[in-house]
C-alpha cells in the first residue's frame, strides 16, 4: 500500500520521500487530503544498441557526394 502525504508535509520531507520512491516505494501526494500526484521511481532506460537500423536505411547518392565533401577554404575561414 502506498503512503499518502499532504503537500505541506511533503515540502519539508521531499528529499526523504524521493529516496523512498527511488528505493521502490510509491508515494501519493495529496492536496487538502485529496490524492493529487504520485511519486514513483523512474524506470531504467533501455540500453541503446549501435547499428540497429543497419540495412534498413538507404542514403541517396546526392547525400554521399554533397554532404561529405570538405568545405571550401573560404567557408572554413568564415567559420573560424
């Protein structure tokens, strides 16, 4: 069962409540005794795998030719 904490009390105990939520507890925040919000731990982000779109995405010929060529000397100087 989750604890119900009024906002006034939660303001003074926020750090402790966040620690409890991080440990897996669910804390219900109430305003004037009425449930208002829920404090729960964040789910761990899913790991990202490089190359997951390999073979599914094609780049146009103009991308390879135009986008990857070096900048002209005058443009390089303008950026410096």
